C-alpha cells in the first residue's frame, strides 16, 4: 500500500500546476526541490503557499518523513487560519500517512479520525482552495470531499494493516474502494484492488 503515497504526490503535482498565482521558476535549471523552494519563497497568497507546502511535504515523503511532517504542519496552519476545512482534512490525512511511516500509530490514527470527521460534513465541500482533481472525471467540490475521504480510508487501511488489525484493514480498504468507484477515481480503485 505504500504505492499510494507516490500516486498522491503525482496528484498533488498536477493540482499545483493549475493555480494562476503560483510563481514559476525563471531558470530552466530549477528542478524538483529547487523549483518548489523557489515557488514557496515567491508565493504571494496563502493558497499558493498552502499548495506548495503540501507539495514539498509529498516531495520529502519516504526519505525524510520528519521534514515532510514539518511542511504539512505549516500547510495545516495556513488552512486553519483561512477556514479551509477540506484542505485541513487533506493535510491531516497526509500527516497521518507520514506518522504511520514513522511508526507513530496512535497519533496517525487520531489525524485520520479528525480528517474523516471533517469530510463527513457536506457543508465542507466548498471550503477548499483547489477542487481541480485531474485524475477524476468531471471534478466537483463534492467529488473533492469524497476523494479526500476515500484516500483517508485507504491510508487508514494501511495503518490497520501494519498494526495487524486485519479485519479493520479490510473494512477500510473496502470503504476506500467503494468511495473511489462512486467518484470514478481509477487510481485509487486500482490500488484498493491490490
């Protein structure tokens, strides 16, 4: 299930490209971390800072999870300050994923639970900066909320799996698959079938 994390990173990269106010590095020599760091320094809006911080978090996933957590913490602070509840949920799920990789299972579980609570309320559908989900067909704010919820269940399934709670892991994976099928999120459906 660790294969989910790179997919989220690629999905986040696609999302960042659609922001009009996201600064673009001027040198063709900027790549990876350099371009993200430059984009963060040049960001003029909270939305651009939030999305770049999330991308920086995913960039560090897998090889520097502590640094990833720091970026996600900063992104979460910006989302909370701006009352972007769905962005908070997305970031809480990311933090839970990193904490799972760091074997901090109780804390990860708490973040997943909080994210699921936030994504349970349809009123939160319009509380996100970015609802352009290129991996979904005909994205909408509703699909964004359900997609965050589906990915949270998938990550929670992994947490349950590594803590040997097989019955709960199966439930979480099935719920992620059910939600993904309803949104036609084929990237998550494929991973849920694995």
